[in-house]
């Protein structure tokens, strides 16, 4: 692991992506990304729904496969600090720019938000967020958003691109025996000039509505 950490972020991310190539086979899924080239080389705040522990992995695959993004350009993740205690996530944490946030610690949360914004700004990396804050296990299309997730757009004057997974809740269903189709729908980028006048809560409400529209449009087309 020490030798791994001596490698550049791009080289570590390259190794991670090589591992990700096996994910579809391991999970026994067909994974399709709709409108993948809406993910661009210019920094974006990629906002995604969350129903499976495989979501971050699949989002990384989609980002790396966009024709508009150089191969192995890292994507920033923000996750709950508690995932550091889960053994299978530790290699992932070491190989990608991931920032762990403790929502109970306001000072630490503010520092992480600043560190993420700085890393994105300096390296021109996009930032991915799962604004529900936890996996949605309900019948509702989305859980209420944590408004702080939108701060990155405001701090870095970044456009937001809403995305939704379709059928991802079935990926880790232990009773499943057949291959399933899983999609990531990439919505239209919303430029920052259309967002800059909004409060954090108004921004959260807007993006939530856009994601629900995508879910309604594509959910029955899987």
C-alpha cells in the first residue's frame, strides 16, 4: 500500500479503473449509461441518487468512459466517515480522491467542504455527491436532500448535472439469480448562471425536481 501511495492520483485512479472493468461480470449486470457525453472535461457537480452500495463504483465507470473526459482523470467523491470502517471500501479510499465527512462535527464538515472545493479548483476535477446522504430504502423516488451538498456549486461556480440510477436497488439483492439491466441516466447540465441567484435550499429543491423528472421518464423503460 505504501508503494501505491507514492503514485500520482492519476496512476492510482488508473489502477482502480482497471479493477472496475470486472464489476459488470462480478455483479451479474448489464450496465448502460444514457447521455454519457454530457459528462465533460470541465468541472461539474454531478448529483446522483443513491440506492445501492455499488453506486459510486458504477458512477466511476460512467465518468471514465465519457469520450469528453481524458482517461483516468479522477472524480472526487464525498462519503460518510463511517465507510472507512468497512474493509472492502478501504482500497477504494486509497485510490481515488475521496473526502470523508462527519456530519456530527460542524467544524470538520466545513473544512472538508473547503478542501474538496480547493482540490476541484486546482486540478479541474468534477465532484460527485449523493445528496440524500444515505441509501434510499423507501418507496419514495428520493429522500430529502442534505442542502450542504450543493455548496460546491456555489463555492466553485460550477454547473450541476443531475443523474439518476435506474434499477440499482436490485444489484446486491442476494435472492437475485438472473442478470439485470442497470442504467445511469445523465441529465442536462444546468449552467451556473441559472443557479447563482438561488439559496442553498432553493438549489436543492430545483435539482431534486429535475432528478424526479428523470426517474419518471426512464423508470418504466428499463
